[in-house]
């Protein structure tokens, strides 16, 4: 048990210090105006492979203030420019001495004329095989030349462990990081990181808060990004077919024109008295015919042999 305890102590001593712990100690030393001690702690964070973007920005801030307090204005200006390349919105507390913050505002004026650190990446389109697929990353802007390496951290659908690919870079430009040629996966989730010379992460590039996603698919299909699977596109709604404007058959007889109205006839009909009009006597004929039919039916149904009397009354 004693040997096991000694082993754990040795592992603890050999383990790299946590950047957050170093930064807390550095800020305490700075508040106590122990600038050399705070500067050493900040440099430890900058040279740690465990540091992330926020840790590095915080370390550059402390370093710039310590150098300014030690009267090393140019070195402080350089540290503050590195800070602003990582965090363009960085600010200084109003309770700090103007002597300490003067180099920061000089760096801020310079930074407005330039661009902060920026990486650009477009996920490749799906392909039938993901092995050997190139992940192309472009360092678009790096004013302080902080980026020394690019790294792709990826995970396959058939493996739980993350894998890493790294390439050394210098300045701006494109870098291709191919996936392993023997990769047998149907889906790969990945992110891109820009690293310092020590391996600290300066910049993380992914699809929002989630990693990029690359899937096996037909060539030419759109690339699939991270997040929930997109719903399949709705089928197009059928539209009614428009009638075809066909010409009439050549042997079809022409349609006879409608009879033209005769104004003289209409005028004569309107001028004739109603009892002399044709429609009146037509109606009378219909009434007479109906009455005759009724009488005949009545006689045959009564069975009598005598004559039947009937009369017609015209109003």
C-alpha cells in the first residue's frame, strides 16, 4: 500500500499542471504586484498542451500587464496584440493603472486596421468511401503567426475513441489533412483545431456547437453537417395538367353562325294586340286539345252509350 501511495504521488507530480490553476496563481501574484512570478506562471500556460483558447487569451493578458509593469513596453505591446488576435473584444478593467494599460490601447488601435485569427473550412461532399478523404482547412488570417499546427480530431461510427491528424503550417494558406486510407466507416464526426508550437489550442472550428459530420453517400450529393438528421424532402405536390390547345380537325364542318336577330319582327310582335298574337291562339289550341282528351277518357270510363255534353269557355 505504501508503494502504491508513492506511485500515485509520483504520477501527480509528473502530471502537467492544470492551466486554470496556474492562471489563478498568476492573477494572485499580479494583484500582489509580484510581476516576475506572475509572468512565469503565464508563460507556463502559454507553453502547455492542455491550454485552450480561453486559457491562452487569459495568459496573454496577464503577460502583457506584467511586462508593462516591468517597463517592457514593446514586449507588452506584442503580448496584447496576441491577445486581440484571439479575442478581438478583449477589454481592460477600469480600475487598472493607465501605465499598465497604455500598451494595450496601442495594440487595440493597431488591431482595428487588421484582422483577428480566422480559419475557414467547408465540409467535403459525401463519397462512396471515406478512407483517404481530404479535410481541407485554410488559415485565412493569423496576424501574429501563432498557428504552428493544424489538427483534425475525428471519431468514427464504429469506434468510441477519438483519433487525431496533425500537419505543420506556416502562415496563411490551405492545408489538406487526409483521413486514413484504410478507414472503414460510414460516418465520421470531426472538428478542426489550430495549435501553438506546444500543442495548446488557439482556435476550434466546427459546425456551431457540434462537430462536422461526413457520411458515405453518392458522389455529388450535398455535404451533411452536424446536428439532428434533416427530415427528408417532401415529395412535390401533383399539379393539374393544363388542357392542350389542339387545332380543330381539317375535315370538320364549320359551325353555322347564330341567326341574326330581326328587329322588324320584334317590333311588329310588340305592336300587335295580345288577342291577335300567335302565342295567344297557340295557348287556346293547347287548352282545347286537352279538354277533348279529357272528355273522351271520361266517356269511355263511364260506360254510357248516350251523347256526352261538354262546352268550352274562353275567358
